C-alpha cells in the first residue's frame, strides 16, 4: 500500500499565518514506534463478534501503513477505513484480545487486554418489583463489579415520538448507580413507554507496545428494559 497523509496542518497555516513542519521520516516512511494509536474493541453482550476500530496518527497527520507494517487483533489484520488514519476489523469474541504491532525496524510487539466480565442487572428501589422502577428515583445495580474498570450509563425512552436520553459521565464500576428524581425530571421521562438502561464496562490501558503512545480499550455493553411507574 502507498502511504497517504492528511495534511490538515495546511489549514492551520492559513488560518494562523504560522509555519508548521511535519517529520514524515526518511523517504516519507513513518515507523510505528513514532506514531500514536487509539484502538477500541467493542462488543454487545451475547454477540459472537467484537468490532475493532483504530486511529493511527502522527500529530495532525493520519497515517496509512506500508506493505511491511501491520497491526492485528487476535490475528485479524486491521484494514484502512479512511485516508485519515482510520482502521478496523471484526474478530471473534474472546475473554482476551492480543494487539500485535509489526514494524520491520523494531520487530513484533504484543499487548494483551481482557474483556470486562459479563454481568447481570439488579433493579432495586422499584415502583412495583421485577423490572418496574419508580420515576421518583431508583437504583440500577449489576453483578461482577470491578473498581478498576470504568462504566458509562445511558437511559433512553421514546415518549410521544420524543427521543429522551440521560447520560452519566464515566465513573468507576462500583456495581450500582443511583438515578435521582431530578435526573429523571431533567431527562423528561414519564409513564407510558419503557425505559432502556444501557451499561458499558470499559477496561483501558494507557499504552500499546510498538507505538510511541497509545490507548487501548475493551468495552462490553449490555441493556435492560425497565417499566416506569409512580
């Protein structure tokens, strides 16, 4: 493959009247240990597959790989999805994922990340038991809490053709989150339509072997249907 670059720096030069230099390496080649990577492995619970997306960049520049450079996840090669350093693939769902970076100037380096453990929802403080929850506030809980992980929580509802949503900032996985009456009021939730609560558990590493800097995430998402009551 030929190497492509997105010189967004040119726009910066025009708008700021400043000069900008980009080191593209000898002969235009950028070794992978001189670039940054963000790789995210996403899976929805019960899915047999996980989706991998990656962004490979050198400063403002999106990097494409030479023929002798390669990034794989569990043996599957990441292929370009854009000219701005985007890559992706689909792999079988496993408990662990191995990211392999092949850079001829350095060799082959691996980084392993575990997928968050599966979990089940526990609904407490409900308005009627089971999957019923109170619009006066409720607690959403789940099993297999792990404080070393982060969680994202989203609660959504389609009410009278309005798409309503409550999103909580990523927090440590303590096994539960309280949804207050003010949260519910601000989101505009009401009776007459189910709520969908979605929890994503996130395992993150702040380095990827073979890159100058890297962020590697494995994300597991699960949803539950809730019936709102008084």
